[in-house]
């Protein structure tokens, strides 16, 4: 495929490589995306599951949904695209991975220079005292729902960014600062409609960098892409680093 050859050349020549990933990269690991007949929101709309108001109205329902997601994600493994991105990190000293995913599969594949822009489903925080409990890879028992803080007894919530909430300033600054200096961004498996993450390719483009999109579907980012590869993320297995 000619596009892959061109991509390999861009990667080889890139001084600072930024990778942005979305739900599509984990699709081939068996993790549903959010929309469509088989998506996470097939039974309930987002406002019933992924907002602060939904949580305080029915924390048990929200936690049952996150428990189901944890169960599916725990059973999943990183795929070739996750591993290829971890390999890219090892070969590019100036590298950053920004993911919209909360599933930890990038970490399991070996990525370390990573910004989890929307949080992590296996991390929890107390809604009362603010204590953060680091990644706990387990499914809560039914009688534990909704889970409580061991310190103050307050309700625990998933440490993810819900609709209507602001992203962590530290994460945003790190992602946007890197985009300012990146000369290449790979946009893999993201719809390109969720902001502020969707701004990153535009920042790279505005600074003279190249934009490569890997997605089987057209997105709002497609029209600014220098290379568009209409394939699933597993096509990244054909990237060569030598």
C-alpha cells in the first residue's frame, strides 16, 4: 500500500511524533466503541450513564455499567496497534501518546509517555474527600456497589471525565504543548468530534507538521490529513521502523 510507504517515510524523518488514539484502536481487542447498535450506549443514552447528574441520581446504575465495562476490558488484551505505538515510543526520543481511551490497554502494551486525557476506568476517586485510589484491576461485587471511600465513607466514582466536566489542566497543557512542537501526528481510531482532543491535529497542521489519519471512516479530521488510510488500526502492523 502506497500510503503505508509514505507513512513509514514520514515516521523515519519525524523529529517529534505525537499519536492521538480513540475508541477505534481498542475495537480490535473486543472492546465496544460508544455509538451504534453494539456500542456502550446501546441501552442507555450518555446522560443516564456518563454525567455527574446521572451519578448522583442513581450511583448504583452508573456503577453497574462501569462494572460491566471493567469486566469486558479486563478480559481484553492489547492488539498489534497498541504494541506498535509502544514500539514507536522506544524509537523516537521526542514522543507523546495522547489517548481518549480509559481502558489501560496502551499501558499494558508498554507505553509510558502517555496522557490519558479522559481518565482511567480502573482508577477511582472519592466524591467527598477527593482521595484518589490508583488503578485497581477488578470487578466490584454486587454487594459492594456503589463502592465507598475507605477513609471517609464517601461515594467513590470512576476517575474519568464525564460529559459536562473539564479535563485536567495538567493533561491538557502537556498534550497541547507537545502538539506545538510535533512535526507529525498519527490520528488513530478517533471520530474527531470530541473536543478538545480533536484540536490536536489542527495545532500540528498550523505549525507546519504532517497529519496522518488511520480510520475506516471519514471524519472531520480527514480534510486536513496529508495521508488518509481507510483501514482499521491493525494496519499499523505494517509500519517499519528501520
